[in-house]
C-alpha cells in the first residue's frame, strides 16, 4: 500500500511541474431536466410522488505546453447547489491518465451488463436497496488509467486509491480531511479491468478492499464483481455478479460470532424496436447470507439466507429531443426482509440541453 501511495505522489508531483504553463481551455455547460410521476405499491410505505430534477455539468478541457491534455468537471444536482462531484484529470499520451476525483470516479463493474431502456436495473428505479459493495466514488480518491490500445483485446485497467475512508464531498483546495478512527478501515484500493475481445462483446471485473482497521475488526470490507454484455443488431444481452463482505467488528464477543455477506446476480435483455423505441427486461437476485459460529473453533451454528428478487420492465420513446419513459420495478422479500413486497411505477419525461 505504501508503494501505491508513493507512486501517486510521484505522478502528481511530475504533473504539478507541468501545470505551471497551460494553454487556454474551453468551458461548456451541459445538463438535463427530468420530470417524473411515481406510483408506489405493495407493502412500500410511500405514496404517489411528483418531482423535477435538474443536473448541470460544467466541463473544461485544454492542453499543457508539453502536449498533455487535461479535463475538469464539476456537477450541480439534487436539491442543493453544492459541488456534488468534481474531477481533474491529466492524460499523458501513451503513459495513460491520472486524476483526482472528489466523490466521483466509481470503478465498480456491477452495472456493466448495461441492460435498461431508461437505466440499468435497480440503479435507476429501486425500489429496494441492493448491497453490491464498496466503491471509490463514495470517497475522495486518486486514480491511474492505462491508455487505450496498450494491451491486446482492448484491455484497459484502472486503479483507484482512497487515502482516507471518510467522505469529504465538495472539498475545495487545501481542505483538511476528517479524522479517521480506523473503525472500519483507514484506506481503500480498487482495481477494474475491461476488455472488448470481439466485436459486440464487452467483459470486465473489479475488486476493492479496505485496510488499516482496528484490531477488533474481524474482516476488512471487500467486494468484487464481473460482467459481460453482448450486442448484435438491435439486441443487447447482459449478465453480472457482485459479492460483498462488509467490515465486521468482534464487538467483544468471545463465545459466538456472526458473519454477513451479500451476493447478487443480474441479467437482462434489451431491444431497439426502431430508432425511437427501446424496451428492456431484467432481473436481480440479491442474497443476504448470515451465519453464526463458535469463536475460535470454526463451528458453524446457524445459517440464514434471504433472497430478494427484483424484476424490471422498462420502455423509452424518444421524440423531438425528449425521452418519454416507463419503468416498473417489482421486488419480493424487499430490503432483505422476508415477506416484504415493493413495487414502483415511474413515468418520466427527460430533456437534455
């Protein structure tokens, strides 16, 4: 871990020497507005809702006098005007890209299977919370990306490092970091690989883990996943898996200890009916596995698995620069609670600008 930290320090030091002379960059503003009408059903304790969301992306790019390219972005969205996600990257030709990401730059592969006319599975509509694992974009992090074309089969690699496992969203220059007690870990590393071995096929995987936790922590948090997506003509099929072991504290218990981990399977199919209409169907099976064992003797005393299943049906119709959408999500044993059912139906109108 110390070697990784030193590597990033060297990279940013070299980059800083080059930033002193920068050609004027271009700034542009993009964004979109989405209006929704949402109907909740089954056992979910929520009524009908209406909302209008706005998202603005401020993007700037340019070139340093040594030929390196740089990009900057900050986002304003949600109900506040605070900097939501910000990043600064420098691309050094064949040496790849380095960047600093403030609550940005996720490397999880969980939604890489890419099926969803409006958005991928529960990432778009819910209704339930699926535990996929840890991701560097939940914190402030630095990353290195290999350049395209460096490795065969279109393989690219990305490495992210979180020096302090305490989020500090929207931090400005010279900001102090919050004190980290190490209760769940002090730092985190995540690696992602993607490849395009043949036309139409995309595959990838990621792995993340934390370190530096207190001695009372049995397991450092770690997660991983993999995906495959194949597109041919108007059809796209995809599948993905993810696994997550949360950080666990012994809590001072000496006679018995419990362990929880999560596994999720996702798959679906999408079809472009014509240039305007796209439809999709996908499913998620998310398992919460809880087990207990006698401390020190590795004797398992109980096992309890809860399988949450979510079905997604989506349709998107684009006309005149606007997208009209319908997304239905239906969950059994929602939120990993046996017998709990949730269903949401979302009608939307989205306009990009």
